[in-house]
């Protein structure tokens, strides 16, 4: 813990009081009762695990394997804890009750102490990833339901673990929120126009946790700690740890000339969904020029399936585990920034170039070529294998498509190639797109901050 020096003695006292009154971590909180899916309760699109089986097998620390299910149920928030203004300690207590989990072999101590205690199994090493979600950059409070914001914040890290072939171990969530996202909406202003019954009863932070914890439960990853702070800007920082057998993690740096390139699922679905969400938001604003800040555009039922890949993406954890277990992939990366950009990352780390077959790309329904190549946030897995590998047509129920091959950097049409210089430092785009009209250089145009 770090403390900012201040002359504010009452604040210093409250910090000391927080330390003195921390709950005893050895007293396990009572488990919360399940209830109907938060997505159903708020009439939001249910995050489906498309093409995935109801259970997948994930190796644990022993010789056996445990089954992981994907339910759409989660612990209910405590019924008698809905005051109009919640302090930090009350919020921490509520989150702890909601996140109550059965201890796992790897998580020795979770919420309630200064640090969590993790103990990897013999022969395993830990993977760690972190992702920021910032209002106005990764989500919009006037576009995205709070449940979606929570779901997406966790899904990004789970996708990173999937790309490494790691199974989830523990999650850490730090939130910086404006006070109005913590308070009960009814208490903020009695004069505002009526809201829906569900949003009027439930603070934004609770609905955020609905989405976050529902996905966490689906992948059996416990919330082991985090931090809270008041801020003028909504920010969620998620740290995820995973475990993978020593020496078996999937890396970006293992691709070799001659390897074939594969991708799971389809491309461009998230970008197409975002485009439709933007259109709905624009129409909503035209119809209501001065909507209240918490008002969200209504999603017609016919658009639910189209928006779900963007609002509630599905991390390919089972597929990453399968690839690692079968030692088939030479390199892998998740498609978070867009195919053109993420494949360029893999090529840079492996010191190679790539050729993509435009006709083989598995476009998602409603997606255009730009969205499929550059859209990002699909969270599919892109991986390479030796040409002799027998890759199935689907992995754990999700289709797999061969979309190209790895070539030596010297084989680039321009003859410039790219030595291994790291991300963003190659002298020429490392990807060639093979089209019916000929070969064209594919410049990475996916997501990049500060560009």
C-alpha cells in the first residue's frame, strides 16, 4: 500500500481505521445465494459461448482434470446493502461477499489481507497479464451497459491467457469511479425523469460486477483482490494470473518459414457490432437530444445476435489449452487489436513474414473486409503450426480455418523483409495479402494507442 503525504488528519485516521478494521481472512464469508442471470434480469443480450461445449477439461495441479462449466448464473448481491451513499469500506465488504469463492490449490489467500498468496503447482509457472479499460477509450457510459463493461474488462485478460495456453488462476480488479457510479441511482436526483425499474434499483458498480463476476464464474477464476478509488473518470484495471506447465507456454516468437497460419472462429464480428451500436446510439440521441447521463440506447431484439460479439465477447480459453496440451502450435496470439496488427506483432517477434489468402478469411456475418482485417476485439486465437501437423477442423467446438502461411522475411515481394527488431520497428509491412487480382502489401491498420 502507498500513502500520499497530506495534512488531512481525518483522512489519515480513516486509512488507519481501515487497516485496523480489516476483516479476518481466516473467517470465510457466507456464500451468496444464486439468482437469475444478470443479463436476463436487465433484458440484455446473454453472452453465449458460441460453438463451445458445456464443459471443458482444464489440467489442474494434480494428475486429474477438472471440468469447467459455463453457467450464466452468479452470486446475488447482499439484499440489505443498498444505501444511497457507500463508503470505501462498505464497498469492499460487498465486493468480498459477492466474490466469495471456494479456495483453490493455487490461491492460498484472497481478499481480506494486504496481499493475495498464490502458490503454483510443482512443474508449473505463472503467467501474468494486465489490461486497462477507460471510459471514453475502451467503452462509453452512454453506449455500453454496465454489465458489458464488466464482462469486457475481464474477457480481455482471459483472452491473453488463452493465447499463452494458460488456465486462469486468479483475477485482481482495481476500480476508479466517479461517485455517481457507486451511488444508488434513486438517491442521485429525485427530479430526473423515471428510469427503468432495474437501473433505478441498482447502482452502476453492482451491474458492472454482475458482468465481471458472471464471466469469472464461467471460467472458474476467483477474484483475489484489487483496489478502489474515487475518480472523475471511470477506469477498470484487471490483472489476471494463469498457470502453464514449465516450458509449454505458447509464445509469439516460435513461428518458422513454412508454418501454416490458422484462426479460430470468425473475423470482424466485434467491429461490425460496434458499428451497429454506434448507429443505435446516434438514433437515440436524435430522438432524445438531452438524455440523462445514465440513459442507454434501446437494443432491438433483431440486433441482439449482431451486438453480442462486441458487448459480450467469448475468450477462447478452451482452445488455447487444447493447443498447448497437444503441443501443436509453434506460435500464437489473440486477436485483440485486429488481424493485420496482431499478425504483424507475431511476425516481428518471430523474425518472419506472412502471406494471407484473402479468399480463405472467415468473415463474420455482416462484417466487411476492413472490419475483418483491422477491426479488433474479436478475441479469436491466431496460431501457426508445422505444415505436417494435423489440425482439426474445429477445436472444442469452435471452427478453425487455415488462412495463410509463414514465409522468410527475405521472401517479401519488395525484398525488404523485416529483421527481428520488435513490435512496430520493421522496415516494411511483413504481411502480403494474396487476392484474385494479385499480391498486395497489407499495412497493419488495427488498434494502436498514441497513433
